[in-house]
């Protein structure tokens, strides 16, 4: 499955990662790579919780980056 992960740096220099399709699924890391690994763990836990409680799992996304030259 694929989920969109938004990354931004906070005022302390940590990377904060969140998944818009999974409300409340947020993690962080000292580096971009650490934040990505941590959000993967958070996503797994989120999906396991949905399964455990009989909630539907949001569909995987398809996304395309388009470059425009002006």
C-alpha cells in the first residue's frame, strides 16, 4: 500500500511526518530518513488498530508529480 507522507521541519530542527489519509498518524525524527522510518512504523500500527477494531482501511493512493517549465 502507498500513503502520502508530508514532511516538515519544526522549530527545533526535527522532521515531523504525517499521513493525511490517516488522521492522527504523526511521527518525527532527527533526520528525514529517521522520520520516514518512524512514520512507516506508525502507519503499520495504525493499520493494525483499524483491523483490530473492524474499521475500513483507506485505499492506497496513486500520485503523479508533473514538472512544468515556464
